C-alpha cells in the first residue's frame, strides 16, 4: 500500500484474539483498499493469519500483557492516515461500520466521534457486568450530536490533535485525559449511534479484575498529581462509598431492556470490579503522596 490511506483502523487486542477473525471479516480489507488496518497484539499467531496477507493490513507486536492504552499508542504512532479509528478486540463492527467511519467529519473543531456499543444478547453475567460498568451509557438510544464523553473502544479521531500531546501519549492513550485536554483547548467530541459495534467479551474474570485494578491505579496517579495531600487522603478514605456510587451510576445508565434476563446476576461481578478499581485508584493516590515512581512500561 503506497498511497496514503484515508483512514487508519487500529484494533487493540487484549485477551480478545478469538474475535479478531470476525472483526477483520467485518472490516473487509479487500473491499476497502484505501483503508489501513493495524492489529496491535502480543499474540504472535496473528502475524501469520491469512488476513495479514492483505497489503492494507499490518501487525504490530506488543510485549505480553500490554494494556489497551499502550496498544492504541503504538497503533496511533504507526498509522499513516490523518484520521485514526480505534477498536478494541472485544468490539465487533456492524456491516456498515467502515462506511460510517469514513463519512464522519473530524476536523479542528470536532476532533473525535464515538459510536454506539450494543449488547450481544448473550445471557452471560460476566459480559453483562462489564457492559454495565463500561459501555451502558453509549447505547444506540443516545442521540447523535455533540457530547462531553465518548468511548475510545469505538471511536474516530483527528490524529494531529492527539499528537499535539506527545508527552501525554508516551504514557498511553488514556482517553479521559486526552478528552480533558481537548475540551480545555476548546475542542468538541461527537456521538454518532450509526457507528455501531457489538460488545462480545473475551475476558476471563481475573483478567478483567487485573485490568480494572491497573486502570484504577493509573487514574489515581494521574489525578493525584494535581491534588493536595489532604484531597488525596480524602479520596482514599472515601473509596468504599465511591465503589457503591460507581455501581449505582452503571445501573442508572443501563437500558436493561436490551440486556434481557440475567442482568441481575451480574451485580456481584459489577461490585467486585468497582472495588478493585477503587483499590487501584487508592494505591495510585498513595504512590503520588509518597512520590513512588510509576513502574516502567514494556517497550513494544
């Protein structure tokens, strides 16, 4: 692929390799030669996949257990298009996803568009719990337009606006922090329900628990750097209340009619995930108080 692609699609694979064949089938690289698809994964078997034989599909090798923000960072920096679309390996694009992503107008004003994240309909308590916790507020019932927040698990960004914050990108593409920077610079984010994916979980319980803990820890470090010591201590002491509030907000945001039966069984998992996020965040505040350096991330 010699010409500059019109869109780079970055697929970040964290414990989701079983979904990748279906994702690539939906993206259909043969039918979209002006598309660049970058698979970021630590699963070396993907590099020998039949899909890698397409000239517009590339494989980026990551260190074992590399988290999604770092996979996205590597993909963004390796991408060649001016627009970058991000997908995690747990998101299955709808048939018209590529066409919709190409039509979205990302510019210097609206620098990112997020899309709808749908449930798979599977009566799986673990999958429902993760959906409630992370994606319920991004359902297809949300109206199209300018919004405060989108999920980078299914989004299209103007690459140049991300690269304005190179030092921040060194720490991984943590979208809440980038979105704060965008808003602070007077930029906007949009939501388009037609850019739809289906959430199909491949995490096992301990894999997602570890992910929640590590993401919470990173959040505590980042937010703690801008807080006074008394504020950090107050956040640490409040974590039992915060974990309950997280569960309540997730349930409030959920369109439970789309989850069918079985969503009540997910409440235990939901509480566990929230507790581990808050434990990680509390540890991040403590590390910020005592000036404990962040562990060095693996180079990919």
